[in-house]
C-alpha cells in the first residue's frame, strides 16, 4: 500500500538537505510518494503568504509531513510558522532525541535522552501578548490545562513503556509557579502512579539544567511543559554535538510533522556542504511512526557507521564531503 507524505522543502539549506534525505529514504525501497508543498519564505515569494492553504490541506489529507527548516521573518505581524502548525493540527507532543554518535565533536559520550515537550500550551505560544501604551510594560498569558498536562505526561510514559525506557523525569517549577507549573506537577503525579513499572522522579527546571551538565547519564526520558522543553531539548542537543544531529517529531491525534530542528542556515545555503543528519533522523522518526521501525533503524545504523568512518561527511562533522556525497555514503551502506 502506497503512503503519501507531505514534503516541505523549506528555506535556506532546506531544499538541499531534503533532496539528500529523500534519496536516502528511497534507497530503502518503501512504497512512499511525496506531495511537495511550500511554506516559509519560499511560499511568501511564490504565493504571497508564509503558510498557504494548499500546504495545510496537504498535511490534513496525508496526516504525515516531513519538514525542512523554515524562516519566519523577524518583526511585528509575523507569527512563528512552527507554532502555527502545532496549534492548527493540535500537535501536542514534541519528541526530541539526543543520542551520541561516535566520531562527532561533543563533550560527552554514550548519551541517550528523550525530551517529551508539551507543544500547545504555556508561555511559549505567546497568548495574550500586550505592550502598554507607554511601552514600559509587557505582559502575556501563561495557561496550563489538566487535559494538556495529562495527555503529554501519559504520552511520555507510554513512549517509555513501548521503547523499553526505564525512567521518566518530570520537570517543573511548581515551587514558584504554583498555579500553572503546580497543576502540571499535580497531574503528572496522578498519571505516573498508573505506571508502577516505570521509575519516575521530579526535578525543578533550574536544577535539571545543572544536572544535565554535571551528570547527563542519570536521565532517560524527560517530560515537561512547552517553554522548559524548548530550552532543555536544545541543552540536550548540545550534549551530543549540537543541532546538526537533532531531529524532532510533533505528534497529534490526527497528524504528525517531522523535522530538523536547526535553522535554515542561509549563510551556507547553495554551497552544498549542509549536514543532512538532523532531517534524516527526523525522517527515521517518521518511518517509525508509519510502522517502518526496522527500516528506520537501518538508516540510523548507516548514519552511525558513516560518521564514525568520516566517510564523505560534511565539514561540520570533520570531513571534506558535501551534502550529496554524505547521502551517497549512506545509500551505499543501505544496499
């Protein structure tokens, strides 16, 4: 049975790494088709809007999308495209793996952490932003709900159970944010009690940052609210060498979008040296979501072997290869 995926090539280096990623995925011999649609500056230049209705329709139709980095223009009047997509499709769970790859430049080895971030609530979505008439005071609304908290914590524990993970760390700031973070923690305690076979602990977010730097191996799965998750997931990426190896999955009940979480890197766009690993690893998350976990693991193994051998890898990984040569090396290992 053919599966069709909405593909968003994105901005900057996006089209280059997307082309390389699809070449690698095609080498698996799966019955996949691609419906290519636009978003970001590419869509703005072509259609006069950052997120065309045709793109939204394609995601709704296919229920799965693979997305390269998008550029949201800086300035008033522009809403984050990623936040808009999460709200539009209620993509409540953001899953960010941070996994060590031998041969990469990083301060730590043998890291394997999953950050599960609530994606639709809290300060990060920017509800109720206002600036006073005199420009001296800015406010926003931070809203946490029982429903939002319960489903993200349950998602984290279900993921831990299905992936054979042993521990979930609930990260909060309920000692100060007693209403919002307090509700999240209260609900998390209720949910965690329903998973007695999975170890869990609670940790205040500032202590979590320190502990991640001092002893990251104590963490397995982290679950937290939106803004804290945004910060912690990038911190975790730093433990394994940066955003060049950082994929992300945005999961809802009726749609899912998979992505590289790094930016569009316009400074190297068109030079053919962009590292496609983050998007490839996002595509692996997508394959697992579609039921192709064995094939996803084949790609992960190929990436690990290629980086370890420094076989035609891009300059950021210590090689002198190109985006295309990196893809070539991966494809050879998949055949």
